[in-house]
C-alpha cells in the first residue's frame, strides 16, 4: 500500500496512526515534496471509481484562490489531471493506494471496509 499524505495535515496523521495501529505495511510519500504525476492521478482516478472532483482539496487555499469551484465544471478531465499534477496542495489527502482500489480522504469506516 502507498499512503500519499502531507505530514502536517491532522487528517493525514490520523490515517497514518490508524494504519500503524492495524499493523499494516505501507510506503509513505509526502505529497508536497513529491507531487503525484498526471499519469499517476489518472490511473488512481480510474482505479478508484470516484468522481474526479474527489481528488481536489476543495478546502485548500490554492483551490479557493484559483476559484476552481467555478472553473472545474468547464474543464476537461485531461486539463484537471494536468492541474492536479502542478501542486500537491491541490490534491485531496491522504490518498491510500492499494492493489485493488484508491481512497481519498480519511473516513475510518470506509477504510475499514476496504482494508
């Protein structure tokens, strides 16, 4: 499993502690230092079955500054993938990538079902 997170994010810290408490093995990746590529985001999106909007950090400063709430509906998926790949702070976190699925954000009950 791969945990893509921002170490200073409290939700990411909870997710990491939850995985550790379950004694699950996982790799960590700091989303600010190593932003997902366009190809990774595209693959994760397809694997997740989630709407692409779920990959955006809608409560983040950059999202609000760029007024993406209004712009995303008119953007192609390809442009959205490119945008997400420009800055890790635009990406919803944590992201958990498993062999079978991809989860965005940390909702314990949802993660419990998958893991």
